[in-house]
């Protein structure tokens, strides 16, 4: 069970987020704070695994609280909850686990709780973050949210469940850099994340892989390496 602190200077926002968190079986005690100062007092008095912080609070902001938390020997996980996208870069520089935009959707909140659970596991590593540009706005996305990558000349398009982002990095470079993170080349145009694969057709006349609803071709050149990778990850009975 994860004990959390919800901090927002608007009481209805605190109540709404606490209500949504309370419906999640993974959440234990929910502490509430209606100001940054109250949040700091709660962090000193209570054992908290994660904090959900509004960014724009008077006097002591969510970013101020995150800076204090970062100096702790055992800092809780930080999730920012805000109506403002402009602080995302600074938020992730403070090692935020997630960045939720208001109004918060229940399914999106559940994903944040899942990420906190992953981070709290023994030996868990912080997520790899990628800087992307979208409509003139700089945004940070998690590499483990990328379902597949599509080559577009000297660029690569990163696909997630919610959107796609163009970065100026060749697909071949990402293939090398992300191999240890579970990404494999299936085609000259595609690099896929094995964790997001839902279906594969390897014996068909036209082999393909389905990644979160997108059916992508597997080329003859890459088919042997795809088979080898799948064989290496197959679970076998103990002898």
C-alpha cells in the first residue's frame, strides 16, 4: 500500500484527487494539504511514499516543495498535478515521476500510481526521459511510454498511446542506444518496444507485429533476429 500526500491550494481540487486516489486499491493513507507550508509540515510529521503537488501555490509552490524533497535521504516520489504545461521541463529536472494535467482523468491517474509502484520496487531505476518539441512547446516523455519508432529520413517519429513526436535522431542510432531497454528492429522503418507488443504473426506469408493497435510489417531481413529475440525471452519449465 502506498501512503500519499495531496497538496493543492484549492480545496475542491484536493478533495477530487483524494477521491480518485481512494478508489485505487494500491493506495493506503491519503494525507491532505491546502498550502505549500502545510504540505511541508505533513512531510515532516507523516511517512509518505508519494506526493501529488499542484505547481502554482502561493508562498511555497509545488516546485519549491520538490526541491526540498530532493535533498531528503529517502525522498518520496513526486507527481505534479497542474493546468500548466509550461513547467514540465523544470518538473522533470527535479526527478518527477509524472506530470498530470488538470482535469485529471481516472485512467491517467492509475498509470501514475503504477509508475510509483514500479519506482518503489527494490532496485528500480528512474525512468529514461526524452525531450521533444510539440507545437512550439518543449515536453518531456518517458521512454517506456514509446510503443514503436518510425524512421522518417534523418528523423525518427516516437509513437506513444496518446500522440507521436518527431526527433532529429536517425532510427539506426536509437536501435543501438535502446537495445538494452527492450527495443528491437523489425523493419528498416520500424523499431518496436517488446513490452508493448500485443500480437505477432511470424509464420505468415507477410509476418507482422501488432503494437498497441498498430500492425507493422516484419521484413525478411529482420525476421531471424526477431525470432531469436523471442526465443531468448521464452519461459521454459525447470529441468
